[in-house]
C-alpha cells in the first residue's frame, strides 16, 4: 500500500523507519492503519501522540504536516 502514497508521504515513513528502525516504525500500528486508508487526520494525531514526537519535536511537527498535506515541508 505504501507504493500508492505520493513521494512526500512515502518519505515520511522512510524517514521514520530510518530514525526509529523498522521495528520502531511498525510499533505505530494505529498510525500505519490510518495511513493505509488515507485517513490523514488520524495519521497525524497518532504520529504526534507518541514518545517519538516528544523527542524530535520540530521534526515531528514538520513530518506530520507533510503527511497531512502530501506536500514537501
């Protein structure tokens, strides 16, 4: 399903996988489920409601905006 995402959204997932490791990214089950169906509002809420977001505050905000809009930030 990730192949169907546009490049900016796919890059968010790739960046998170690089930062967290694949196992860490896969821990974002609700976020990934929302992204799979294109529910960007829930995807963003799940991204920002995480330990990761409190650790990389500015980056998390930028990537959440990119995931929501599908536009490079």
